[in-house]
C-alpha cells in the first residue's frame, strides 16, 4: 500500500516562520526551450500556491527571496523583465492576497528600484497592514551582509548621538536592528533547485534555523514538496546548543 503523505493540517509542530530561496526558474525554462523570464513567470505561480498553502496551514510568516543584491549582475534584459514581472504580479495578485488576509511586507534596499514600483510596494504594505493572516515578506535587493552592515550603521549613529553606550552592545541589541526583528526567527529554511548554500540570505537570522534543500526546480515546487519539508522539520530536534537529554527533560 502506498503511504499517504500527511496534509500540512495534520502535521504537529509546524514552523512559525519559513524562509525560502526560490531557485531554479532559469533551468526550468531552459529545459522547456523557453526564455528565462518564462521560468520566473511560472515561479510566481508556484509562489502563489505556496502562499495559499502556508496561509491555510497556519504558518505565521513566509519570507521569500525574490531578488538578491547580487542579482543586479544579471543581464539587463532579465533585470528589467523581472522588475516588470514584480510590478505586474503585484497588480494582478494583490487583491487575492488582500482577500486572503495576507499582510505584505518588502524587505531590502528599495532605493534602487523604479519609483513607480516602490510606490506600489508601499501601497501594498499600507493597504494590508491590518490583515491578521499570513505575513508575507518579499526580500528584494536584499543581502544578509547589507542587513548586518545596516544594523552596524544604525547602532554607530546611536552611539555617536549618545543614545547607546558601547557597553550596551550585545547580540540581543544587534538583533533589534536587523530586518525581521519584530517577527519570530525563521524556524525552517527551504532552498529549491539543488544548490546547498545560503547565498547571502538572512545571515544573522538563520543562525539556528533548520536548513532543508530540495532538488525540485522552484516552478515545480508544490503541495507535496512543502508537506515533505514540513514533515522533515517536524522530525527535527531543535536543541539550540543543548543536549537531547536536556530537551527531553525540559
Ligand atoms: C532564482 O532562479 C530566482 C530568482 C532570482 C527570481 C525569483 C523570483 C520569482 C520566483 C518571482 C517572484 C515574484 C514576486 C512577485 C515576488 P534562477 O533564475 O537563479 O534559476 P536558475 O538557477 O535555474 O538559473
């Protein structure tokens, strides 16, 4: 008999915060003889499905890497098509997300994005600010080193203005200045596309995150893949430096 995979709703111990690197769009398109942008378009469809499934499963936060600070090195045509895709996806998918009670947030250095796109992103954030369902964080022009550098700059300015003393600096304080500091730390990281690296994503925030890699190319990542990742996560023992015995007797 084929063992039926548990639906997300049947899995205990779901992660509160899932962070995803959606990799493999280009290869997905190449395999089909299509231009790379077709892979990114299919990637938006996969993202929509994962958002719906995560919201339904009761995941609190989903943070997805849509454009890294290194992605500016891509051919200009791919970059401008990606910008157009972000803008059109926001236009077309916004209502559905809002109706689904999703709260949207963009994370990263938005200053390099076209002004019109920045305005749409801000509008989407403002319009969904009172939504109480899944928090969807879209990382754009984001880099983990940029994030930590930014925290440093903010803290140095506080020291300069005598609002913070050097003796007060500790991990908890630095953690207040990096992105996502108001949200639970990512519990599960998923990277599709077969590469096993973090690629400058959430370097500070992933310190204790469970890392899961799936060979599946992002546009093909669907319910079965997500449930497999959740099942794997549910079986992990999160020790945070302690021993198994300590966890058992806690
Ligand atoms: C990595 O695949 C993917 C990206 C750089 C872009 C991801 C963007 C989306 C899935 C669209 C998201 C849209 C919105 C509206 C947030 P790759 O191009 O590096 O693939 P490859 O490794 O196969 O070349």
